[in-house]
């Protein structure tokens, strides 16, 4: 039975089904080298990130040097070269959030989640990413957790914030929401 999952992160090969799907993606773009960015987007949609074996296959099938494919993939912020963490937390460090405690919030999150802001690998469970603005300046400081805006965060109340983070990690919108 074929599977659609990519090989585990760090693997040096792709499953046959994944290879076939990447080939279809390349053919769907006419096998044109000038479609590299679109091909990379579609491969990332398929796999969740761009693995080394996937980049090698794209380079081979588009007849491009691997250095060019890797250069494009590593240049653009939207491409991920490592498997994503289960949860993504984007911390706003724009002017309004910074003035209202965004840097302190980022430091608190680093300590609480035991990871570094901007580390693309995260810790497997969380990835903590800095962003320059989330467009919610009137509600500063803010962050986005798994696509959900969290506003007016209690930077001066670390335990309250820690409880909110724990609830978010469990898929609840607020502490006490969802489960029992």
C-alpha cells in the first residue's frame, strides 16, 4: 500500500509515492525551470517543508543546479527547509508591541518554551518566530498561535501568560475552554 507521507525528517530518501507526486508537480508546470518557485510551493504543500531529497529531485527534474534550487528555497521566507513544529507562535516585535512589552513577551516565551526566538527548527512542539507587525497595534502586545491572534497579553503576569500558553498548546482558545 502506498503512503503519501514524506520520509522522516533527516531521511536521505523519499518514499516512492512522494517521488511520483513531486514528478507530477514538475510535469504540471511543464517541466520549466522558470516555474521553480511555484514547484517549490507545491512540493512544500505536499510535504509540509522542503527536504534535501525533495530539493535534489526538483533540481534533477528541472535540470537546474542544486545550488540554484537550494538558493531560491533558502532565500524566500515562506519556504521551510526543516519539518515544522506542531505549534507555531509568531511574536510581534513591531513598534507598538515593542513599546507595550513585546521584547519582554518574547523573552518570557523563550524561557517558558525552552527555545530561541527565530530558531527555525523550534523544539518539535513549538516554533517561536519574530515578526515585524501583525496589524493589531491597538491590541499590543500580540502574537499569533497556530493562526489565532492573542492580544493584550499580560507581560507583567508571567503565570497568567504561562497558563494561556499551556491552554493553547492543548488546542483550547483560553484556559478552561474545550476539555473538562
